[in-house]
């Protein structure tokens, strides 16, 4: 288990975009108002609405803004992996995942960064005490909660929001994880690498966030994304349980941690 350290160091917020021209300036402005020292990397998948061009203009005016252009839309997971690689090559100490659509409040980023003082990976969770979801229809909330409960059971992963995409991670942990083996293209990517981090022995902490539905643009969530997550999580869970039956296999449980109103308690 990793030892805790204090200051998080240089922070890079990775923001994948595809047709987010209505949201980009707003979210970067809020981010800079909340954590002025943080840099942001816009990873744009050749957005036809001009998001990449807008990001380039912002980068020309502000040295804290950077842009990574990719040739086409190829999924959330590969976008984050490309952003992590870019950040690690340039010596950033902390990497942050944040959506461009405003569903992840930049004003809550200081709490995630503060929690890195006792963690390797910090997950923003809607489902720990103090967390909340606003503006979601009931069916989507039930789908999210059910998916996270199923993931927790299938993978024996002691997290309330393994699917969540608002998270901060130490660069040293990113360097230890085999991201080239993470095959998930969509939101299942979040489950995949959180599970790998926990199994690696990383200290994982959840802090409460308020998740808000996007105000502009269209959600990227689809039935195919949900189906991919269900199939992959089921396969991983079955494979893990079968492996436990092999002679000589010893499963080393590693407790995660949940931060609740400034206090931490082990997840069981």
C-alpha cells in the first residue's frame, strides 16, 4: 500500500471532447477560477462542431490550456489514455478526469485534490453520504445505482461509484498500471482501471460530489455503452472467481476508503 504524502504537485485536468463547443469555455473558466494553478488538456476527437478549433484559440491565449487532437471519435477510454500519456511525458504529478459538459463541478476539485494527501486515487462519488445527483430522470438514476451495485458485487470491488468519471490520480500510480491492456472503449473504462488500481494495492478514496445533468449538448450515454459494461463486468467477475479456485491462489484484499464529512472509514 502506498504511503501518503501532502502536496499533490503539478495538476493536469484531462477533458475529452466531442462536439462540446457550447460547454468548453464555460467549464475551463470555472476550472481556472476554482484551481488557478491547474493546467487543462483538451483531448478532442475531431469534433465537427469546431470544439478543437476553439480549444486551439484558448491555448494561444493561455499557457495553462493545451490541446491534443485525435483523428476521429474512438471512445472515452482511449482519449483518457492518450491524455494520461501526454501528461506523464511532461512531468505532471496529478492527473484529473473531468467531463466537458458541466456534470462534474470544477468547484469540487479542491476536495478531490486534498484527498490525495492520503490516497493514490480519489473518486468523486454521488452515492457516499454528502453526494447527490440533480436533474436526472428516475430511470437513469436507477440504472446508475443498479450498475454500480452490480459492479460492486460482481468484482468484489468495495466502491460505491466505480463507474464515475470525476477522479484524481497520482502520476506514479498511472505509471504502474498497464493502460495498454485496458480494452474498454466507453464508460466501462472507468470500472476497468479503478478495479486494476485496487487490485494493484493502491489506496483508493471516495469523496462526495454533486453530479448535475448537462445543460447544453447531447449526452454520449447509449444502450451499447450500458451493454458493453454489463458484458465486460460479468466476464471479469466470473474469471476472477474461477481464478480463486486455482491451487495456490491467494486473494489479497485491499480496503478502499470512503471520505464522509471530513472523516475516512474503511470500505468492507
